[in-house]
């Protein structure tokens, strides 16, 4: 093991850059090429990689330090073989002279550049970098552009940089879009030139002028960004030979290239992320926290807000315009334990939430007299005790619902845009409570099955549900759902419609109640029914008729035959 100093390699034209992020800490094991710190100038940020693999012994820089080529970043305890193979000095070669010409973007040398007509702006020399992607567009057609104003941001895997305009004028046309891959000389934009290109750009820099010389006369902020990422490569030429102007304030959020990449992979709009890092820089944790907040609905991205209808409070529409979800540290009030939601709960929760928010639910409550039906069920179960199949009240309810669905076809339907899809089949689902959450298996073609067969299939499906063995096919295609809490208790409740169905029947515990028969109160077994229905499809009168009909069938099942 040998201790070696990892130094800042050639960073092009830059004298000094600021350390804005420490990406490793003492004791960390780093790989060769792993980024150690992020440095930043006014127009670019880049990560400084390690030239060796090893363990970080001591970090020699801190946030806000100014560093330049040769500054020691940290001391590394490197493996012997690594040291021998790539001595520190060799791994980060000093700046080689610029490999070739200090190139000027094609248009800058072109005669049109000085005219007041259209001016082409090309990607200037971006050093050794090829195929960098456009990650931000900073201007739009119609904008008045100053010379040197940044037009786009491009990014390689370790550096991001802004590409400035070589001329002033009004932006007529942008020739690149987000995600495009660009290289030196590519046409970026067309300006309606109102002024000559900046002086330095107008005069092409002499061929074979070394970077150092160019830097002395025309340092460009982005130059260093491309210089360091490639350890083995010779130092690249500087960026465009524009004379330096006061850098326009960048609208770019402060984040290192790796954080930008991370955000892009997740689709996070960095401009909306609040940075908690040093001087407001966006850290990977900030991106993660933002993603979590959007996913939990605590915040909405600007794009989501733009898509949503105007908030009701502003009188413009019906957007929910909700407050963020309260963030409470419950442990302040007493001990707590956190449990992750089960997969089923997460999936069903998201579906229930959508259905609750998107469907205008209305609820009808009614009672069915099931005195005779229950007596029949109990009698049948006694007679068929040995068959192994128990007739359940829920199976009768499914059969009764089928009859009601046939009589009121708009209940056996789904909305598809502005069309109602009326189904000619009749699959009925039932909610089943399982240790992992609620699932909704389906009895297919319930209209073609007897109550006994429905009972048997329900038993099998309920067991599969409890064992977590339901297949997606077991839970698809339902026309109508029944949620029975009858075995548990309660009077009425308001179940959430299982979209894209248009109604759901909730059933609670039956009990003996005194019912007036015109002469006296009679003890009758009364089953409470709760029907939730989608008011976009069903009217209140139809819902009341559906419930009443259901009640009649349950009171006298012979009606099913009619
Ligand atoms: N009133 C009174 N008692 C009832 C009843 C009712 N409406 N329905 C069932 N029961 C009684 C039965 O008679 C049976 O009693 P015994 O054990 O004494 O015979 C007991 O409750 C269990 O009934 P069951 O075996 O017929 O089961 P079930 O059909 O009621 O329920 C299933 C099956 C899978 C639906 C149930 O296990 C379940 O998961 N229910 C919860 C559904 C749920 O969570 N819904 C809420 C979703 S939110 O929309």
C-alpha cells in the first residue's frame, strides 16, 4: 500500500475553479475514474475523477476552496499494483498543447456573420468531446440574444457546459432539440443578425494556436468543462474563441452532471427541485425527495399543474388545488413503528384513490327482507351437509344481482369516452379480505351458473385469494362488484366503485327487525344493502329501482325465474 496524492488534472483554460461538492469521504473505497469532487465556474460544472483506485486517507479540500491544475484533492492509499501501473502524475497528464487548431465555429468565419441578415450559430470547438447531448434549451424563437448568451446546455457523462451564441440577434430558429447529440460544427441556431458577431469571433484565431495562448486572450468559461473528464486524453482545445463577456446569469439549477443525469433518468424537472446542498446545490437526496413528494401527491410538478384544470378557488375550474399532505413527526408524540405497505395495498390504494376522485359517486341504502331466503339457505345446507359445498348468502346475492343487471342494463356497462359500453356478458366480482389486503376475484358468466356452482367457485377463489394465489385472469373482466361485510357487521357503508364498472353493491350484517305487516310487527331478517353508483351513467331513479328490484328478488327468489 502506498500513499499518493490525487491532484486536479488539466482543467483547460481555467486558473481557478470552486469546489462545490465533495463526493467521497475519508475511509471510502474509490475506483479509478470515480468522481471525487465537483468543481464549478460560472458556466460549467464538472466532476474531478480519481486517477487511482484505493481508500481515501485524507481529503485535502473543502467546500468553497479554489483549486486549479495540480491542487491536491485528497490522499489515497492505493494498491501497489495500481500505483505502479498508473503513477499519479502520469494518470493526469499536464495540459498538452491544444491538439490542433483553435477552431472557430463555421458561421463565425462566414461572411453572413457580419451582415444584418440571418446568422448561423454553430457548435464551437468543444475539445475532445464527441456526441454530447443537449440537456437544456435556454432560449426560444423570438428571443433577443446577446453575443455570448448561453443558448443550450450540453452534457457528457462527467461535465455539463453551456454553449454561447457567437453573435447577437433575434433567434429565428433553433436547430436542435432536447436529447439531440451534437458535435463541433453542428448548426445550432439561426439568428436574424442585428449586430456583427463579437469581435474575437469575427477574427478567426490563428491555426495551431495553443490553448494557453488562446486562454490569455480569450478564455471561455466552458473550456474547462471538457478538459478533465478524460484522464488519458490530451487536454482538449478551448471552447469557442469568443471574447469573454460578462456571463449572463444562468437559469440553470445548480447540480452536478451526475445529479442531472439521475434527474433526467427519473424525469425530474431539476428547475423545480429545491437544492439543500452547499449554496443551494441540488443533491441526489433532493432529487429523490422530490420524486417521493410527487409520487405521494404531496406536490405537483409544474407540468402537472399546467395540465390540471384551474383551481376552483380561482373561479376557473374544478382542480383539486389541495394542500400538501401534512408532514408530521409522529415520534414527537409517542413511540411509533413504521411498516411498509404491502404490494396489494399499494396497488389497490392507487386504484381506489383514482376511482374515488374520478367517479361522481352517489349512494343508495335500502333493506331486503331475506327471512325466507335465509331459511331456505340454512335448510339446503342441512340437506346437502355431506356435499361439501356450502350455499352462502353472497352466492344468492350474486345471482340476485345478475337478475337486476339484466333488468337494468346500464348497470352492466362501462363508460368509454362519450360512449356507454353495454356488456352482453355478466361477470360478477366480490371483494375478499386477505391478510395482505383487499382483492376482487371474479365469477365469470354468473348468469349461466346456479347458486350452488357460484358458492363453490367463490369458495375456491376466496381460498386462492387468502393464499395469495389469484392470477390476474381471476381478477379481470368484472361487470359489477359485491362487497360483503355481512359476516363481520355494520349497518350500511359506501363502497368505492371498481372502475371501469359503474356500480358496486355493499352488503352488511342481516338482523332480525320488527316489520309492520299492516296489522302487527313481525320479526323479519333484514339485510342492509348499500349501492354506490356512477352518476355520469346512472340516474337516481334507476338506482332506487335497481335496489328495490334487488330487494324483491331477495325477498322472493322465485322472481329470478320470471
Ligand atoms: N348477514 C349476517 N351474516 C352473514 C352475512 C350477512 N349479510 N353474510 C355472511 N354472514 C355470516 C354467514 O352466515 C357465516 O356465518 P356462520 O359461520 O355462522 O355460518 C359467516 O358470516 C361467514 O360467511 P360466509 O362463509 O358466507 O362468508 P361470506 O360470503 O360472508 O364472505 C368473503 C366471504 C370472501 C366475501 C369474506 O371472507 C370477505 O373477505 N369479506 C370482506 C369483504 C370486504 O373486505 N369488503 C370491504 C371492501 S371495501 O369496499
